[in-house]
C-alpha cells in the first residue's frame, strides 16, 4: 500500500500466557476506509488500544506519519492526530449534545505538541480548522449537527438519547477533535437499521472529503460495503488482507469465522 498514514510493524502484546497480538503488521492508506475484522478474541481491540496508547506494546512499532508512537501516553497520541470512538459510550450523560461537542475543540497544549513533534504537512487538522477566526465554535457545531440531521438534539442531555444517536454524537465529537486518523470501534453495534444506513452514508461522505478511517465492526455486511481495504486478524495475527471482494472469497477468512 502507498502513502500510509499508519504502519504497524511486528506488534506484540501478551497478557500472561495469552498472545493477544503476536507479530502483527499492516498499514492504513491515507484517504481510505480500512476495516480491521476477525472473530472474537482475535486481537482487534487490543490493536486499537495499543495504537491509542491505552495499552503499551511488548514489542514492535506503531508509526504515525513515520513517527514511532508505541510508548507515548494517550493524550500525546491524541494530540499527534489520532481521534477515537470507543466501543462503549464515553459521552458525559449530564451534559447536552452541544456541551459534549464543545469539549472536543483543540486547546493550546494540543497546538504546541503537534507543532513541536510533527512537521507542518503532518500536523493534525480538525475539519473546522483553517477557517476564519470569526467563525464561532457554536456555528461550527451547528454545521456538524446539520450534516448528520440531528440539529434538533443539540439541547438534549445525552442520557436521553438512544444508543444509535449517541454513536452519531460520538462520531461528531471525534471529527471535531483535530486529527489525521479517525478510529471507530464498532460504530454500528446495537444501532437500528435506519441509523446504520445513516452512519454508512456519513462514513462514505467523510472519505469523499479526504478523511482516513480505521474501523472495527462485526457486521460483515456493513463492513464490506463501506470499506476500501479489509485486514483480517485471527489469534493475534493478520491472516489476510485485500479488497472486500478478495475477503469475501478468501478460504482462510471463511475458516477463521467458521471454527
């Protein structure tokens, strides 16, 4: 793959005698939607946690724009350009949708670290950056809410939202956070069919606008329709990768899911 924003090289993580991630290597190309799939226990979420800095690797490299981030703290990794939506909701239940989104705007610490460590061409950018300073955060949030047709929810506390609505808000918050790579952990798990279609359209629109997305998703129908490239893990290792059509007919993938 060319023009990779993220490279995983020989990544390893053991929990006692369990090799959760075992000599795992793959890349994520800029401007694409890449899916990381595999049966339960294959190591997908552990890889996400390693990339995010929540878990520290036992070996190998995690290269973001050719910078090894494997041993950095999570807040520094976020500042360098990785924005993540977790499997479980991490919204503040007592805050409104608008208030939750306000928390995503970058601060001076983020600007400092991104400028200090990265070159100008690799600095993470939220889609709101680079605009006139006269545009308010409230106006920017208006635009994001309108893009997902959820403007009517802006003053609702997130505790009152459905699970699917919360996922939309979490995706918006991750988008507002300055980033060069968006990581989504099961974005449509537990979501109604109608909202699944909405999220699919949102992801395709983001790709068309130049976003780079790495996602984990168990819904194979959703994954193979939305992704450009699919990486398959089993027992902590990459066993196959290719286009969705390649993966549909790969015997190793079929064997991993049928075992």
